[in-house]
């Protein structure tokens, strides 16, 4: 009898990381692991950041070549960058889980990896709070829930703070420039459009159903935004003022209400997205307050 009781106690003492885990991914598929993942490959830079935020950085066996943040990511084996991922290099790492960016990673690549017997988890976000949900999911998959939940809670708390501070303020109409030639912006469902709304801004192309629509200059002139927002990734070595200086017919250009943000702090669904969002909120508030026109932000080192 004592032996039976001892066996039961030993089973109860097995750490949680040894338990099986199942999670539904962005495609609706249930991905199950016998034990939490200990050798994870990330195929997108935002996935890598989210894994670190989930406390799973030490479990990452490989990353794509664009994963450069946090600094520790630069010490991890790289297996190429989209669209040139080396499946052979990935196999050599013997991963127990590959995490891909739903809707961005090639379906053909995902299918090829799965055909080799490797579990693939598609991670996606349709709202900014989904960043926190992704951190929690990765924490469960990696058995690092304590860190993941703490960082997810901190993200949501900061999100709510920004919402309470800015969301209901006087709207500032915004054109967000993703690319200049051809002119591209974000539709209403895009996370960047949600960031604009979080700051009390109004995306002038929020009615667009496509995430990244091409738009005509005539349409932009008709909508005449209060502010033009872009990133340090756009422009072929021209800053935002050089690109727009001739179009003084636009209110944003005439009033020099041109804002440039670090691309990696506003375009990728990671915890750092709130850094870029906060910068945007402060700049839109400066417009409301009729202060000096917001100056172009210095991106600094955002790698």
C-alpha cells in the first residue's frame, strides 16, 4: 500500500512541462505535442520576438534571417529568409515545432515542412490585443506560461492605458503611407489602422476591405487628411518631407503635419508595436494641441 501511495505522489510531483499540450492555430487546426516544445524554429521576425516575450527564447533552435530582435536572436542559427528558407537546414535542427506567420508564410512551405513529419503552428493576429493572446499561446506550447502570462498582462495593461488616454479625443484624420510609388496604405482591418484608432485618429481609407490597398492620388486629395504618417522603411532614401513637399494642396503637407515612425515599431505585431503606437499618439496629440508641427522622429537603433 505504501508503494502505491509513493508512486501516486511521484506522479503528482512530475513538473508541468512534462504534460502534453494541444493548441488551436490560426488555420483552425489543433496542434498537439506530447510534451512542451524544446526545439522551436521561427520563420518570421515577429514570431521570434513573441517567443522571447513568452519566455521561450532559450527553446528557439533556429530563426529566419530577418529575426534580429532581441539581441539574443542574433546568436541563434539562421535558416534563410523568406522566400528562400532552407528546408534542409531546418531539418538539420531537428525541431519539435515550427511556428509560422499565418497569411504571410507561404502555404507551400508550411505544407512541405508538415509532409516531413514536423509539426507546424500558424500564428496570426487580427487585433492588437491578439498580440497578448499569441504570447500566452506560445507560452503554453513551450511550457513557459508564468513568464508568458506576466508579459501578456503587461501588454494588455499598456494597451488599455493608451486607449483610456487617447481613443476618445478629438479625431485627427490620418493617411498612413506604406509605399510611395505606387501609393499604398492600410485598410480598416489592418493592425496599423487599429493603432491609429487607438490614438484617436481616423484612417481616411478605413473603408477599404483590402489590408494593403493601392490608392490613387486623386482619392487622397479628396480625403485631404490632417496628417500623413509613414515609416523609415519607405522612400528610397528620401524622408517624408522630401516625398510630399510639392503637394501643398494637402492640409497635412501645408501644415507640415508629417510623421515618420520606426517601421519595426508600428508594422509588426509584437509587444514593441505599442512603442510605435505611443509615439504616434503623442504626435497626433501635438496636432490637436496646435503645438509646433511634429518633427520627423529619429528611429534610432530598432534592430
